[in-house]
C-alpha cells in the first residue's frame, strides 16, 4: 500500500517500507469448517488511508483496529480482517472487491 | 478552501474547471477496461475470491459477478452525474454519493497503475522506480491527490 500526501504542492505516493507482493493462496487451509476468513492482501497502489477507511466503513472497526489491520497487510503482506460463516464472509469479500481491495476467502 | 468539506451529513465538492476537465477523463478510462485482450486493469479489478478453487470461484463469480458489474456501473453513473453538476459550481453529495466517488476514483487509479506496470510500492518516487513520466502517470498522481483529500474529508463520517 502507499502512503500519499502532497509534497511541495504535488501529490506523491511513497512506500513506508520496501516489499514485494505476496500472491494469494488458499492451499494451506484446514479441512475443518470452523468458518471462513476474509483475507486482504497487500498491493502497491491502494492508499493506506483508503484501506483504513474501508475497514472502518465495511466492518465498523475502530480507527485503531482498522489501522492495526492495515499495517498488518502492509508489513506482513496479508491480514485476516474478519471470520464468519461462509455466506457472510462472501458478502464481506464482495464488499471489499467493490472497493477494489485485493480480498480472498480461506477456510479457518 | 479544499476540494471537499463534510458538513451536516453531506459532502460539499468544489472543483475548478481544470479539475472537472481532468476528472471527465475517468469515464472513458473505466469504459475501456477489458476491451482489449490481456488488459491488466481488468485482471486487477476482478479479483478472485477463491484463487485456488476453480469450482468455488466459478460459483462465486456466477453469483457475484453481475452484481459487482451493476454496482460499479451505478457508482460510475452517480459520480459522472454529479461531476456534470460540478461544472456549474459547488455541489453537495450524500454520503452514498461520496462513497461512489471514492470507489470510482480508486478504480481509475488501479486501472492506470496496472497499465503502467506498477507492481512495487514507492512508485511515486519516479526517480528510482522507473515509472516514466506520461499523461497516464500525471493523471494517476492527480487522482491520488484527489482521493487523499476525499478520504480526509470522509474520515469523520464513519
């Protein structure tokens, strides 16, 4: 994700830390269906502030929790942002896709 | 005064003529997504929920794909309509309309970035990231600034 703020009157996007993109994979998932994780993956274009706002709006998270999850995405490459029954997880994933976040589903 | 100001549950938008002109590039840009085979923007905007499970992904796509397309078209229509109004002066958007602006501008940013081949963070630091100056990069930088302002204005709404 990018941290953006204008410098010298111009918008710019700077990386808080170098990193490469980890591609989504759900191969490691457990056979036990204890619910489904909605996973958000890092990407180089979505703004950190945008991701925080989306987490707050979609999940009703506090600023602190949304920021913590965003930073986990940024530094770890991915974060489980919610866990719920499959139907609910699919709706949450859909809402994140509508916001153009890189979200996938995996079994808990 | 900034471009966006949240007050009394609505978002006031003030754009100069040049800004309205720049934002009118967004409809054509997004309408072009997927028209050419191998368009990276189409891939970026159509993320698989089940990347390693073809059967589950097919079912998810069957159920959610048309809904996503419809929602995105409605978001774009909402933004373009209010953008047209913004030619004549400040406009007030509901939070739902402001959300549509936020999502459409983000789609446009991702479209530009994917076509520019941006795959690493720090792309704004063009001197060491090899993203060559171009009209597309200029529009991406501009939309990033607009989105940043919009996020700042909306941050108290949630």
